[in-house]
C-alpha cells in the first residue's frame, strides 16, 4: 500500500489533489493581470503588503504584494508560504501561488547611477467577491445579515480555526477584516502574515507562551462572535435585550422565521453563542476553551433541529478553483512537471454517487418497492438523503463504498461527541391507511467507540419538525437478550438477511390526520456529549409497513 503513494481519505482530498499544489508564478504574469499593480486594482492593504485584484479572462484572483525588502525580510514571507502550503479547508482562503524574484534596477543617486537589487515577494489567492466580514457589519458594528447567514459565518470561522489549531498553526491576527466571504457568504479565514507554525518539538513543550498564543486566537474568536451577536458596544447588554433585538428582526421576515428551523430555535442558539463568547474572552488563558470544546456546543444545539444550516457544496468551490488554476497555468506559469488538472466533466463523474460513478450502477439517493403482502409503498433513504450532523465535515464523517450496500455510498462516523441522524419523508409519498415502521439500517465497525457497553440513544418521530408524536430509547449495540439486564423499554437491533443490522426507531399510521401534515421526520441521536463516538456506518433509513 505504501508504494501506491498518498492515500486519500475523503472525496475532497481527491479533488484537492487534482487541483494541485500552489504554483510558482512569474512576476511578469502578476504584473500583466493587475495592470502593472495599478491603483485602480487595489482592493485592500495590511501590515505586510497591498492586495490587488488580478483578472485572468473570466477568472479573478487576489494578488498580495508584500512591501519591499527594506520593510520585510525573508522570514515572514517564508513563514506565511509555509503555513499556506499546508492548508486545504473550505473555511480558509485558498492559496493559489507565489512569486519570489529579484530584479535589478538602475537608481540615480546624486551624480552616479547605482544598480540596486529589489526582492519582489507576492502571494496569490482566490478572489472573494463579498469582501470582508467587517464590510457586513453596520457603522455601529452589528451584523446586518439574516440570523441564518450570521450563524453560518460564526460556525464556519470556528471550523476554520479548529482546522488550523489541529495542525498546530496559530493565526495571531484573527479579526473581522481577516475573514472574507464568498458568493454564498461562506466565511474564509485570511491573512497569515503573523501566523506561527509550531514545530513538533515546540508542540511537545507546552509552555505558557505557546498556550497564550493559542488562546489569543480563542480570545479573538470570542470577540468576533460577541460583536456579531450583540453588537460592538455590548457592555451592560443583557442576553434578553439581545434576544429581543433578534426576535424583532426575525419578525420582520415572518415567513423565514417559521420555515427555517435554525431561526425557529434562535433563542437557544443565540444563548449558546453568547455563552461561548464569554468563555472565549475569559481573563485567564487557561480558562478559555479549545476549538473542539467550542464546536461541541453548536453541534449540540443543531442536533435539536430536524434541519441544520446547509453547508455550501464543496464541489462548486473546488470546480471554480480548478478553472482558476488552469487559467494561471495558461498564463506562462513556470512550474516543474505541472500536475494535470482534470476537466469539470471528469470531476463531476467523481462527485456523482451511484449510477454516475463509472462501473457502479447502484442508486444514489433512495430505493422504492411495493410490499408483497399489502402492496403499500416502501422506501429506503440513503445516507446521502439523511441529515447527518457534521456530515459534510471530513474530520467527523467520511463517505465510503461497500460491496454489500444497495447504495453507491454509505456514511462512516469518524469522531463526534453529539450524534444526530435525521430522515424525513413527504406524507404524499405514503400509502394511505398503512401503519409504517421506520428502521435505521447500519453496521458497527470492529473499532466502534462510545456506542457499545450499555450506551443507549433516543429516537423520535415528529410532524413537519414541530410536533413531537413519540419518543423512545434505542441501542445500536448488539446485546444478547440474556445480557440486557434492567434496560427496560429499550429497542435493540436485529440482523437483516443482507448483512446489515436494522434498529426500529418509530412507527406511525398514515391516517387522515397524519396525511394532512407535510412531512414525517424521524431522528436518531446520542445525547451524551461527554462520550466520543465513532465506528457507526449508516446505509440509510427504511420506511415499510409494520408487521
């Protein structure tokens, strides 16, 4: 296996590898696309340089020209490039390429002409049209965006910072000006001019200085969250005052307030954000949480909803990056043995599960059949159709292909503390007068953690996400009847004939009252957020007549 090179664990890894590494770019190319660094192309500036907009046909890039060698030495440039070369995450600005050239110019000094070497250092990034987060805060500093977008931004910043800290990278300058927003308002952390990459030796030496630097990022994160939720001048502002302000704003768009679950539960999530910000800006650094601690709180609140903030498809973002990198290569990029980038059509084949996958004709989303006895409609929703908390985060779940699954892909749990798997079906798809049962179809890996040894989970059935009809205790652990002890009222799984396990989550009657609702929502969750969980492989959720 080792001779086959780097093994990719996620679909995103495969696509990132197709894009290739950041490229060395000629200075002449950057001069050309920025109109020789004209003032009209300036889009920002910082402590280390000026940022210009570069135009490559239909594609745009941001070119950061660092100040001359009189103001900046090689070390900050090398440090920033080193950090950026290690980063591949959808909540961090994508590093496209770099330039480090020395040019010789004739400078007149008194009566003499002198030859002076000028070291040009430039960095090239994806261009984000919606600008910085700062530009979306009003003059008073409050967030003028809808709550759902505001929360998406908060969550994305937390995910991006968690990615950096997991890789021992400290940003050291996190602020609204250094958080950029793409076309879908997805946040991306930018500007690593002050960042620090901890060496393995330093990472083992947990000194007070290093701890303070890590926790300074947490402090900055807390300030951003607090400013977005409570406004800038928030001393003396109570949580109730903040909730009242957001309630008034949500009521101005009443249709959104009633249709979006994140907004229907705005009180709980806003309270969670305020509590997170308070712990982040605690006086003593050692009292501040880690990014993992921070993410577990919104994960828990999100799991209380039957629908969560949608994640912008990484596919579209990666496709645009691929086009951008192709454009740069066409602009006379000097790169030894440049890597081939597949076209969009080839990339789309990778992304489409099921029949679109070459050689795999299994369905991608759901299967349908009629019950042999009652002729009632039966469905199995694939894991791709289920709402899985953190399902699009490669650190928590991965998508795998198994030969004994009826679907092209299954979801394997890697690491979460709060687990929620939610399926929904439109009532119009059900057979009237039929009593249905709903099953989670799954497996446990041999290395499963936190789901065995007497651990129980909860299942519930709701109508359109608002009215809870029934709840019950369940367990994915395969426990012999004789060993179940006093766990009365707990539903346990049974083996299916296809090699999978099924766990009954709920049952309901498709009667006239239920058919008057829009959807039936069934969820499975593990609420013990002190126990790490892994090793659950979900094939799907099955709706069939109860027998």
